[in-house]
C-alpha cells in the first residue's frame, strides 16, 4: 500500500523531469560553445586572443595609445591601475639611490670612464624622489590588456602583427597571454578583475599619457566660439585667419545644421569687425541681414537691383592697370562662355578682342587714367555694338542680343546701382530662373571680387549651395581662383553644399577642399558617407559618428587638428539665426503681439 504523500511527491518529480527549463538573460547572451587552447579561445564561431603590454621606454608621448584605439578591428581594452603607498616607495627609492650613488663613487675612485646609464638613472631617481616627497607625483602599478577578435587564425595573426608594429615602433612591447587566455579574456571583460597581474610601476606623469580618449584642444585667445568639443566639453575658440588660408568648406545633408552653423559663425565674426558677403540661393539669410543692419539685395530679372558685368576694380597701389584690365577680360570671357552656352576657339578669340575694344571705346586702356575708369564703364549694349562691326561675329551677335533686348536686358544690360558699404551684404537669388542662376552667381562673385581687390580688410565670402556654380567649368574655375588668391586680399571663402557627389563631379571640387584649411562635416547620409570617408580620410569611428550625429554636430578640421564639435548658440542668437519653420512662425506671432 502506497502512502498518499509519497505518490504526490513522485508525481511532482515526474512533472519536473518533463518541465522545460526557464530561459534567462544569460542563456540569450552566452555563446553556443567555448573552447580554450594555449593561444586563443574559440567563442562560438569567433576566435578570441588576449595580449598584455610588459615593457615601456623611458619617455611616453601624449596620445601614444590612440593608434591602437583607432585600429579598424573589434577589440576590448582594459587598463587596471593600482595605487602604491608613497612611504613604501620612498624607502625603496632611498635604498636604490644609495646603491647607484655608491657605484658612481666607486667608478670615480677607480678612474673609470663615466657611465651615462648610471648617471641618468641617478638623476631620474632623485627627481622622482623629490616629486614624491612634495606630493607632486604618486606611484602606481598598472597593466594594459587587450583582447582581439577574428574569424580565422590568420586574422588573429594579422592583428597581432599590426599591434606589434604599432607599439614596437614606440619601443613598447606586447605579448600574447599563452596558456592564460581565459584569464586574459576575463581581465578585459567588464568585471573589474585583473587576473593576469602583469604590472609595471609608473608615476603620475607618464601614466597620464595612457589616457585613451585624447582630443586636440582648439582653444585660443583670438577668434570666435565655434562650438563645444564633444570629447572633453572644452570650448572650440578659433581664428580662421590664423591658418595658411582662411577658406572653409562645410558639408552636410539637408537638415544637419549647416546653415545654423554658418549663421553662428557669421554673427560672431561680425562682432569682431569682420565683414561678410553671402551668396544666398534661398533668401534664408534675409532675416539675419535685417537683424544686424546689413544689406539684402534681391537679384532677379524683375528686381530693381542691378550689377553690371563690365564693372572694373580700381587698381590698388602697386597694381598695374594693364594687369587689372587683362584679368578682367579673361574673367569676362569665362562669363560669356556660360551665358552663350559655349564658345568655339574662333569665337573665343573674337570675344577676347571685342571686350578689349569695348573698353577702349570708352577710353579705358592701360595708358588712360585709371582713377576715372568708374565714370565710363561700358554696358552689354556697347559690347554688342562692337561685335556687330567684327567679321565672323554674326552668330555671337544673335546670341548676345538675348541679354541686351527684352526680359534678360532688365538685369544684364544695366549699370550697377548697389553698394557694399554695410558690414553684412546678402545677395539673394531665389527668384532668379534656374537657367540663369549660374550666370547670376558668376556676376555677383565677380562684383564681390572686384570690391575685395579694391580695399584690403578682413572679409568672409560665403557661397551657399555651391554646387550651383560648380555645375559649370568656368564658374567652378572662378570660385577656385578666388579660394586660391583670396589669402592675398585678407579674404576667407566659405563654400557650403549638401550634395558632395555633385560638388566632386567638377575637376575643381577636390582642389577647393585642398585649399580650405578649415573643414566642417556635419551629419551625412549612408549614400555619401563612403565618399566623405575617402575624401577626408576618416576612421571607422568618425564615419559612424557622422552617421549618428544629431543636428548641429559633426567634425571640425582646422589644419592638422580635428575634433568632434557641437554648435551652440545663445537664446538671442538663436532667435536671429534659426531656420526651423516652427521657430520662425513662433517669432512672427510674438512680434505681432
């Protein structure tokens, strides 16, 4: 006879046998298998190998560990630092100093030649002892351990070779933790365990060089605040005119914060006395110009604002009038090549001669008084009249007539009636027909360039949506010429674009980037990030930083230095420069009230 409680216990045991085990988080994240060998661990399908650094040179430079961190390979790094009692260290140092001093004295008594190794060791020991006694330094035992991952044994060997070559070039030596791979893996895991216990004694100074998150500091006494260094929250204060050239390129996808960044820079540059000129394709800088008392010129076929393509700069002291005339004619040939949609070699020669004769007809020659040139500037109609008298120019006359008669004449056949006497001047071309935008941009840039050459002062020329001018070879060439020569006239050119592919289609795209000492890259799309990585030689970390960046965040390159930046503005600045439709609507509502 079976007792009821025994039967119940048996039924519970049977149920437990067939009951499914509970799955917890450990079962989800644990590898399917783990096998340990003498020099690596097989973790599921991955191979894992651990290393430790065991030898260092006498001197360590700041950031020596950065190449290891930036290696393009999955890696876990653990730095274990153990403080050592200063009193015990001082006792050991006193004993060691006595031994070295005694050996030096003995060598001196025997008349032996000096031993530089002993002398340097004595100086180092004495220096360290003084700093420890005055609490300027502390002593630590520390270990650096690395665990790398690969799919094959050969991959692990390749990574080991790279590690050795990088470190040994700095006289730092690394070894794999043979027969201790499990301990090495645990040491680099986030357990806070140091199971390898491979330590080196080091004082505070050289120990600080091992700090892995090294970032360049771009703070100076001059310049403006560009933003905050995302690595260490320091301020990025910089003067673009302190570089070999003051040019800047700004790339970013739509909505990444390009215009916001540019407006912050403009507003703060104006506060330091720098004049700014803007080519604005969407009229989005108009409110900024109105807020700071600048000038906004709407450039379109129906606009009352006109720029004469034949305007000339006043030769500066030391400039020859013939050089000014020659340069202006060459630029005008480029403009007419865009306006007339290309020129044959014969037409090019005719245009060149006709331009010279057009100026000569107004008594503008190298021999005439250059101070009176501005009173006799010709118009497009004068150029057409000269062409009519030239042999073989019938086709050119018909094509030029489009700009001297009818609708186009309202813009292209007028004397200049604008001035650049304000610190901020904005040229808006939103209302200009798309077909004429590259021409209008070229004319405006020529006008600005002539003014820049006339008077030497700090200026910034901002070309927004620069791909418009880059569509045409002559326009791109002129923009590149300004970027290259602007340095001589204290001019910094800022080119902004969201489509790097269109920008790089021009043969002048890369040279413009190369001739820009300041480079800012905002958030990028996955379609363009590979191109940006190739152009700017970005690391994988920087690549993903740009893909995941928030609005107003990016990478700021200044010469050889670069940092991760976040653009910031005060409340007042934000009210002036915001481009958010919601914010603009709120500001308008507040003004109405």
